[in-house]
């Protein structure tokens, strides 16, 4: 669905993908030789493999140039032939997967039911299990998002892409759901949504969320719940950005009220914070909660920092509180 890690149990539900059986003879031969190379060494760095085979260069997904060897290893990883055993300086180190013999599995046709040799009941159970994994991460989801999630499984299980329409139908019947404010919402069967927390029960905390955090990823739900548009603008020309290069949504209690752009300068964390309401909440505890979150970020980044509230944040919050009092 997105970049990330899955458990071995979830990974097993997605295989065999049968992709290697569709490769042209030349690629299959290169993959066979590469598998033998990895089998002999246990684990390999792409640079080591490239020095041995020198497959040349290819155009990557982003339109740039990549090593053909690295590209082939990524395909073999996706096809279940290799696995990532660790990373070195961010580079994937590959080892042989338990399914390393998948190079010789029959060709799977995702348009034809039963082409994978798996019984219908088991196949449906595995597809439904993958749907449930996605729903547990992103629920509650509106109908449009549920459809989007199910259809994106064509990347997780391309061998079953022709069956995802029926999987969506089963999901609509299987999952718990309710009609709220003119929209149908779905969540895992058997799960009871918690009641709305009272004012004294909410966590007095600020959290800076990643752009693809499950709370943020569904833009339709985000706008529906908090009434404003969040956009990831790292690939937007600087002159057209509204929130910033890598704006992190700012969650205060149970509302996303703004965003923050963080940067390091001379080892010091700099925070440029924006608010939907153009100013921070009129609440003295907000400033302390925000600085606590920035302290956690400093610790994570290994940055220098203060343990107290920064003067800028304290001044902003005090101004908001005093302005609110004058208006009352």
C-alpha cells in the first residue's frame, strides 16, 4: 500500500506472485545467475553484485538512471526471490528468500480465476485477510477510501488483481459500518468505536505526524474530520507551496490544528509552525505540550536543544491567551 514493513505472516499471504515466470528468457537467465551468486555468499551489497555482473544502466521509476543490477534485485525482491536482510548506510543488503525457487513456478494469470493453483476458498480467505490488514491500519474509512484500498492490493498481490472487485463486495458485507453525516464508514468487524472523550479525558499532548501517517494518509477523511486540506509538497515547486517542503501535520489533543516544518541549523532544531486558525490555541498547556514534542524530536535527531519552552512559542501562546481573555 505504502512504504513500510509487514510481518512474515502478512508477507506469506501475498505470495507466490508468479512474476518471474513472465520475464523474458534473458532476464530469467540473469536472475538465475544472480541467485546462485547470492546463495554462495549468503548476503550481498548491490555494489558487489554490480561489480561482478556489470549489467549496465536502466531508467528508473523517477526518470533517472539506476544500476540495472540494482533494478533486477528490486524486481527479484518484489517477486519473492530475495529478501532484505539489513541495511548499510541506507542501502539494502539482500539475501536468498525461502522462496528462492519461485523462479521456476508456473506463470500466474491474475485475470483468470484459479490460475495460481490455490483453492477458491483459500484464495478468497487470503485476499480478505489482506483487505482486513489494510482496514485495521486506516479505519475508519469512507466508502471511496475502502474501494481505493482494496484496488491498491493489485500491487501487493498482482496475481489476484482480477478478483479485487468481488473482494470489495465481500468487504462491504463483512466489515462493520455506519452511515454518518451522509457518508458510509467502515471499520473491522467486531471492533467497537470508542465513545467521544470528555474534556477531562483527552490527552494533553502535541504530536507531529508524518505525511503518510495513517491519520493523515486518507486525505478525504482528513478534510472531512478537520475541515482543511493538507498537501505533501516536497515535489511541488517552491513558489507554489502553501505549507512547506515537508510539513508535518500538528495534532493537538484530538484535532489536527496546523503543521510544522522542521530543520537543523548548526545542530539546533528550528521549527516553523503554521496554524489553520492563524494562531496557536488559547491554552497555556499547549505551549508546554508543543515544546515537549519538539524535545522528543531533538532527542530523535540528536540535536542540541533546551528542555524548557522556547521564548517564541511561549510568547505566541501568551498572546493568544491574553487576546482570548480580552474578547470575553
